[in-house]
């Protein structure tokens, strides 16, 4: 993949509105809803395509590469989003269960025109646990199919939905030392970009265009405080 700069980019200018309503739950929790609207002029977006689409298809040195470059959208664009969230420390009376916390949220986003990388639906959730010297957390995120590119030629391209899970924890040995671990994408999930045939609607007859996988990432260590 070759990324090309664009020296003619103009600065983005936006008008932003946001509103949030929250209801607090005893003893420690809340349910909330938040809505946002962004109206943007000179919106910057990234165009991604083949060497032929970028005018370099006849150059054998670059013919096998994908290209991407930023550009300014001509017309004003409007983006709206909503998020529903719930967070609480569960009110268990037993000492070993008092440290359980849960968090989950759902977000919905859309725009008045196709916008690359605008995630229409997203769900995140996590569970935390704390007891005496131990603290741990497990969290996951699910992403819906996401448009890939904003040009009319990109209409059949999208990033396929996927889910990732992370975990982390630590145990305090004494007031000076703590052992810890963290794992990201622990099930080794990849990222897939799809493309359908010309003239098809998004998702119809789509096949894999690009697949990337950076693997699971684990960290184990000891940290000290002196």
C-alpha cells in the first residue's frame, strides 16, 4: 500500500452540536444517551484504489500496489450519531462479589452521503473484577460492515464486520511490586475488506479484496513502585 500526500488540502471547518441525558443508579451506576451532529465543510476523506485507478497502471514498478490519498469533499457534509450506554458496579453484598463492574454501549452513526470508514453500528462491552490484591478486565467490541472509500467507484467496497476480545489483569505482590498481563485480540481475528462486482449493490456477490492479520498481542511483566 502506497500513501500519497496532497499539498492542496484545505482545512476542515465544522459546526458541532451535542446533547446528553443520564440517569444515575444507586449505589454506583448510570444509564445514558448522547446524540451528536457535525456539519463539516472541506471534509477530508481518503481515496483508496489500484495503480490503474491512480493513473499508474502502465508502470510495472507500481502495477501490483494499492494506493491511497486524501482529498477534500466539494459539498458540505452532515454526520449524526447516537450512543446508548450502561455502566454499573453490581450491588452484591458478599465481599468477594462487590468488585464486579459491567459496561456496555451501542452506537449508531450515519451521514447524508457515503463516507468511508463511518461505522454504522458498534457494540462494546466489558466486565471488570477487583478483589483484594487482584484486578482484572475482559472487554470486547463488535463492528458492523463499514464503507471503504467515499467515491462512486467505491460503492461495492466495504470492511467486513468483525469482533475482537481483550483481557488484562494484575496482582499486587506487596506495596512495591505488581505482576501484570494483557492480551489484545486474543482470538487472533483478522480484518477483511470486500468488493462486489461492478454495478452491484454493497455486499451483493462480494469477495475478499484485502485481508490483514496482525495476530494476538500478549504482554507479561512486573512493575515496581519505590
